[in-house]
């Protein structure tokens, strides 16, 4: 298993540009989520999904869209990039939200800079 | 709104010493997670604590959970340089189950000096 994969690893955007951060997992996990990590802030939940076709907002959803058409993929879209969205983005997945709680498995991260 | 506070935020230790990182949270929960992050890397799961009084140990690290005090501790015994990293606690606020909407602390940057 590749686990949780994210592409790209690094990205530089100009203000106003849009882009999609890709996240995929091959572990058949139901739950997937996106976090952003800023210096001194820990990780903050952007959006999450409890299964294909179901998404919901986390703590900091503004400026981001998500969709979940398959179990494997959970892309994060930046609609109109702003410098405040400069951050490291992590995707995570968990096997089954209704089973005994398990840890979240994190992807390697995407480092995004918005100029 | 759930608040998760870690202290200290910065910890410089000598090899061989013991120390404890504290994680306080503001709402009732019986689900707490500890993660490790090396510089420029992703997060690695250390411990999952699921009930009051839970204690887990792995090598020189031991984590415990007191749900009544809303407190978890990560104890480091006889620190070695390889333990240098940032440590995060995260709380799932949903009682009686889990919804995985984790709230993270700001992290503790641990540096172990020879």
C-alpha cells in the first residue's frame, strides 16, 4: 500500500489563481480530511468527508472547496488564492468512523506559497 | 468551542533527563491522540488514548489520560537526541463515539541536547 499520497509537494501561486491539491489513499478508508498547518498554530481542520458523496466543513473552510466522488480521492480546491492561504496542507484518512477509534494516517503534505 | 493547550511550547532538555509535556483541553472528551512531527515531515501517530486512566508506553515515551481533569501527559524518560521533534496532542470532542473532527494543540518543540 502507498498509504496517503498528496500532489504536488510544493506549489507557488499568484494571488487570484485557482488550483487543486490532490489527495488519494489506497487503504479503503472511509474518513478523509484536510488540515492546514501554520507556524505556531498546530493543525486546523478545513474540510472532511465521512464517505463518498458526503463532505462537511471544519474549522477554517472559507476559500476552499472539496468533493468526494470516490472512496480513494479527496481533492481540495482553492478558488481564488490569497496570501493568507500560504501554508502546509495535510490530507489524512481513517479506516471507519463507526468502528473503534483509530488514529488518522497523514499524507506527506503540500507546501503552498501564494505571492 | 474546544480549546487544546499544550505546555510548554518549547522544551530544551539534556540527554538522560526526564520531563513531561502537558495537554489540557476545555470540553469533556474521552478521545485523545499524540503525534510526532520531524522538521519538514508529516505527522506520525504515537498514542491513541480512549478512556479515563488510559496509559500507554512506547520506548522512552509514556502517555496518560485523565478525563476528569481534562488533562493528558506525555512523559519522556532518559531523553535521547532522536526524540527531538515537535509533539502534538489532539482531542476528538465527540463523547460516546468518534467523529474524528480533531482539534490540535499548538505543539511542543522538543530539543534534546547532548
